[in-house]
């Protein structure tokens, strides 16, 4: 049987990584657990881990350092500018994507851009790097249903792309 681990980066900055990405002695700060514990155990495994960005927090509740990590890939962001971000944080989106990865057993680099309008609605999703057409369609649907905090340009809501990439791996259990 295969286990599914992923490396995820949002807006180009490495934010989330697989369980394999950590040394035995370094503990991740934020993670999402598998829906069910492995047979014979009561402990659920981490399926997504983030060393820097909390997965269940909206942008407004993050520290200034965490916001800077999210802003870093956007070239000309000023002090009053903010990138778009999922309204309630990343957890719900990443949970759905992780489940789809398990079902479809996909691996490789997956990258997309979602255009978020000034009201926080996803206008379009463009897949830049695909691992499987079925996965592309599913993830695009997940993002189209998601609500976003719109970007802010000079303090005013504006349209902007939300950048997302995910390195999917299949590893033996």
C-alpha cells in the first residue's frame, strides 16, 4: 500500500512540506491529520505540515512575519498591499486536495493560478503544471467554491492572482 505525502507552496514561497521533509528531531509547527487512524493505531498521521503558516487561520489573524512570507512572491507589494488568501485559512482546501491525491494516487508537481476578484470571488483557475486531468478539474472546483479575502492594493480591495503549487509524492508505508 502507498502512503501519500505532499509538499505545498502557496504564492511561490515554500510554506507546507511533507512529513518526510523534517528531520526526526525537528517538530512541525502546524499540520493537518489524516481523516482516519491507520489500522491498529489510535493516532492519525500528519498528511500536510507547515513550518511557518498556520493552516486554520485567516490572513488577518497571522503574525506580521507570517504575512511577509505570504507576500514575498508578489514582486511589488507595498506596506499597504496584501495578497489574496482563503477567507478561513488553508485547512479546508488542503484537506480536500489531500483526499483527492489519495484517491487518484497522483504524484508530481502541480501548479495553478486562481484569479480572485476585488470581492473575493474566484473568477478563473489556470493549471500551469498538471499531474492528472481529473485532479486538475477537481482542484479547480475546490478553489472555485472557496471564498477568499481579496488582495489589497494601496489599501483598497483589488483583483489579483492567488498562486499555488503542490509537489505530490507517493511513498511506501
